[in-house]
C-alpha cells in the first residue's frame, strides 16, 4: 500500500479489530501480544486511577 493512499473500509475495520479483539490460544491462555498490551495499559496511572469527590453535606440532604 502506498504511504498516502486512503485505506478501504475493510482495511480500517481489520486494523481496528486487531486492537479490540483478544486472541486466545488453544490452551485457553491470552496471546502474549495481547497480554503485553493489557499489562501496559494497567501500568498507566491515568487509566487506573481516578479522583472521586463528593460533598458530604449535600449527600445527607
């Protein structure tokens, strides 16, 4: 494929699916590539932490 050539709908769908579909081996384990991607996401504090705050006085009303 040429560098500046737009992708077809099928090619875009396949590229998206590769990132959103997990692959499992015949032994029931997640593929090493997908496991590495998941572990990478879990190590990112922006994706695993959030700030939850509330006003206790309003919650009582």
